[in-house]
C-alpha cells in the first residue's frame, strides 16, 4: 500500500513539472514572437524620390562619370547622402549597388568616430637605407669574408691570452691596497 501511495505522489510531481515546463515554454514562445517578425521596408525597386530625411536636403547626388566622353559610354553614379558610402552605378540596362561604409546614417551633429591607430613601422628606416650602390664582385665578397674570419680569429686569440693570466697577480694587487 505504501508503495502505491509513493508511486502516486511521484506521478503527481511529474505531472506538475511537465505543466511548469509547458508554462515556461509558452512564456519563451511569447517572448520570441516579437523577435520573429520580419522587417518591412520599401519594395526592392522603388523610386528614390521617396527617400526623404530631415537631416539631408538632397537625399541623392546624381552625376555622370565624365562630361567629355560619348553619352553612350558614360556611367551614371548615384551617391546616397542619407547613408554615406552607398553608391549605385547605372550603365545602359545594368544597375548595381554597393555600400562601403561604417553602417552609420548621416547625422547633422558631428559625431567623431574613433579612427584606427596609425600603422607602426616594423623597423625604423633612415635615408642611408635607401641609397643605391653597386653589388660587389665575387672576389671582393671572398676577400671581405676572409677579412672577417681573420678579425674574429684575432679576437679569439686575444681572449685566450687573457685567460692565461693567473688570479695570483690580481690577488697580490688587491692585497697591496689593503696593506696601505
């Protein structure tokens, strides 16, 4: 009997947990409903005459690539003043748009954006680094390498001769200073 009651209590707890989970899922779905709404904007090929902004008097700047070429060879360039960096290029039946910018709309109040830091040089250069010279001949390079080897050998010989001195001479010199 005790076992049956225990099973009944566990089943009731499970049902309550399922109901609580269902309520939480319902709340999450309600919260997500606002985020799942697709953005609506103007149709794809609407007239640019409807682009008005209180900040910009003229929303689009329209110009040709050149005044001096044949009319059939010119490209029409439209630049947005509302979204700086938005360009549309039109040539004959072809129309392409491109956006090169920071993703900020035009604003009358001047907001200073942080610029990228100045590129640092990896190695500081001087004027002497850019002086053009003629390359040495093979014989000159061999002679230079031999000269470097002989110089290095002389320095090694001097270093070995310095190690030949005993420490007694130095100790005697230090003792003479202490006696005085």
